[in-house]
């Protein structure tokens, strides 16, 4: 989680962009969650995702229903990791609302709380793809909008740890997944390591994208990175959200 003194220096505009970008990315990527077929966990996200997605686009009543569903589950089981990671995402969205109204103190408090809830969720169930992907997607996307690498680095590293763990869990059946889930995961890893300055790891994932997903938007982005060693912001978002193939 960001240190308090770092949070206080973050521009409110950057935070609002970060949350908005993360939510847009998350809507697409969550539709691709896959876990080991023989070990499919309870998919709590299927119970709340519709309300959260509507809430993230401005439907306050829907967001309230989603948050309440998480809170009801957490009241029964405070260690329900999936409910906690979704609730943390909702708290981050509430932080953006606080910043928009000019309440910087409340916005910072909600931002820190949302990050902590998501971290606790991962600590509770580190081997659950349905926990790792939501946290990783939010962090890797949100950090693209942060003012400095020093501020973003610890969150990029956490997001990459989520994606690395997801990839490890999915390796036995990864080639059976559609283009979208494979592309988003590999691209997230490649682009994340590129932003950290680890060109060797980034290159490895970009080369894997070109080899395994030729003639796709992911391969075109990989080729662009190979030529320039960087990508413009408009080439880092989700590709074909809700297209699972």
C-alpha cells in the first residue's frame, strides 16, 4: 500500500484518471477469469459483477447493491477474499467521487482503505485467480496514470505478482484459453515490466505474444514495443473488452 506521505502528494486529477482507467480495464478483463477446471472456486464475482459494472458507470443504486452484497458476505465470513477484493474496488471508486467533490482527505482515506482491502484479500487467498486478477488489473492500470515511477513502482510490482501467480496457476491449460484472456495477461506482464525498466523480462513476454498470438492487436503492440522500447498510453488499454476469443 502507498505510504501516507506519498498518498498526500498524489494529484487528485491523477487519482481520478487512475481509477477510471482501472475500472474500464477491469470490466473487460474480469470477463476472462479462468481457474483450473478441476479446482474451480466459487465465482462470487458472478453474483456482483453486473451491479458493480453498472455502478462504475454511474449507477449509484447498482453500486450500493454490489457493495451491500459484499458487506453481507463479509458479515457472515470476514475472510471471504473474493467479496473483499470486490469491495476494495468499490471503495477505490468511492475515492474518485470524494476527489471530484474536492474532499481530498476523504479521498485519500478511501484510496488507502481500498488498496488495503485488496491486499488483505490476496493475503487470504493467494492462489485464487478470481482474487488475483481483479487486484492485478486495477493496480497495473491505475499506475499508468500516476505522476512518477517512484510513486507507482510498489503497486506495479504487486500487480505483476498477481499476474505472475495467475499465469503460474493457468499454465497447465493456458493454451486452451481464448485470445483475449491470454493476450491481456501476457500483455499486462510485458507492459508492466517495461514500465519498471526490466527490458529483458518485457522482451520475453512480448516475444511470447508475437509467437503465440500472431496477427492480433497484441502482436501489433508487441511489434511496436520491439521497435521503440515503449508504448503510448493509448496502446496500453484492454483490447476488445468482453471478447473472449
